């Protein structure tokens, strides 16, 4: 009872505050309390055994790792040893199969894929075709691959079951790309310019990269005229083609209407099997080199730069002859583009398969053309083994 009276003593003072700092706890000798026992009456008390344990965050992430949500990554190393040119904003084709990467860890349709520059910059990518039981094709825009380099690389991340689709197809293609028609899903243009082609009776076929289209007489896809298609300084036109006949001229891409009318530019295969580039500046100017074969995929390209007046034609990534000079202009017009036919010329139709048709507002260099062919034929990059978080 004596201890209880001591505890109730402050109440006997009419509610006034009573300083007990000089009192010992009950049962003490009445001397001052030790300094560590002087606790403010309103201070919260946290028992030692109630304090949270430190959180175990596990081992630190490897240097430069994108995000712990992605549990695996591969190093993709580029082989640009044969080139004397830096490749800027270069579209690289990444071909995936189960021998290179666990495709289940890439998620349905590749939604868990991420591509990152060594400095941590995310890179735009586009899944052109996803086939977990075969080959999948993904385009990645790489800011720079140094000339003669065999060490430049990017990271490809996988294994994030919670990932959502991170594609940016339009971001893959630089402003110089005015039309990129993969022909995997119709005639959609993958570039930001959205120069989509019309439906065509050309049937679906297996391509070099994903799917392709098999053309015949009167089956072009028509792309309406647009300012982005009116090139005046330079042009590169390219496509994969597998002709089934060379008995007549084969249209690839033409910005013209009617055989006798003016136009801007065209690429087709002559009936003597040569690759021809032509344009109109008051008269038709034609340049042709090389030859094609039937029933074999071949990549054709033609470049024209009005500042140098040089025309160059390529077959499978290599120049087919010496540069040709024209001293001519590119004159804009309001004609549409035809894919698979030479501008309304009824006899100049593609007979066979076309894949990956491109139109660019720049005359690509021989180094660029060679590197792009190597990329599209899976000879430009090497896959490193998977690195995984602990």
C-alpha cells in the first residue's frame, strides 16, 4: 500500500504538476535518479525486442544492371570489323531461337524483351515476327557502332514475368526512313511517316525476315502520295526479292503512274535480268548493273545522291559495278507509289516474292549497305551466354 500511495501522490496536489526528477523510483534511497533513467513523461517507449530487423536486400546488382525485375541478360556484340565507317542510328536485326535464348523468359510475343545501351539508355525495338518454336525477328535501333569495331555491344534483358510490352516500332526507324514495309502483316509502314499501302491480292509467303508477299500480274499495293515521299536530294531503295520468272520486267517500287508519264523514282528488274534505277527530270534517266537469278532470295539496292550525281546499284550487299554519274535532279510529283509493279506499266509486274521493301531519303554508303546485308543475314552480331541475378 505504501508503494501505491507514492504513485498517487501527485493527485493529492490538486492536479498541479509535480517535479519528480529528484526522486528515486519506489524502493530507492531517495537520491537523484541516474541520468539515463530521466525519461520525459510523454516520450514513447519502444522495447528493444520490438524494433524492426534490418531488411536483407540480398547481394548488390551487377554494375549497370537495368532493373532487378529483369532476372537475365545477354550481351549482343557487333562485328563491324570490315567497315571503315561509324554506323549511326543503325537498325540491327536480332534473330532469336531456343538455342540462343530461353524464349519462354522473353514472355508471350516477346513482351519481356528490353534492349539497353552500355550507358544505360533504353533502345527502341520492334518485334516483326514471334515464333517460340522457330525463328523470331526483332529490330533494334543502335545509336552507334564504331568503324572496325568487334567489341561494341548492347544488352538484351529477359525473364520478367510481370513485364508489359515495351515495343516502340516507330522509334526504331530514323527520320531518313520514309517507308519500311516488312510485308509480314500486310502493307503497313513501320516508320513514323505511316505511309501504309493498300490491300493487295498478293498472297502470303515465307520470307527472308518473317513473312513475305508473292506477287503476280495486277497485284500491286498502292501507297498514296505524301510530302515524306517527295525526295529531292537523295534516295535509297532496297528490297529482298525471289523472282520465279525473268521473262519480263519486274516492278519492285515505283513512284509514277503509267509507262509514258513522268515520275520521281523507280527500281525494277529489266528483262535482261539487270537491276535498274530510273528517275525523271524532264526525260527518263536509267542506270542498270548486275543480274538476278530465279528461285533464289537476293537483296537489291540502288542509291542516288544529287549532290554528287552518283548512282550505285548493289546486289546482296556488294556494288555490282562502278558508280555511275547522271548530273540530274529528283523532281517531286503527286504520284502514288506502287509496290510490286512499275508505276502502271501492265507488263512490268513482280512475278515472285518480295520482302522488306525500304525507301530512304539518303544515299546509303557502301559500308552501310554491306553492314545492313550482314545484319539481315544474321552475320553481324554474336550472342553472349545468359547472365543471371543470384
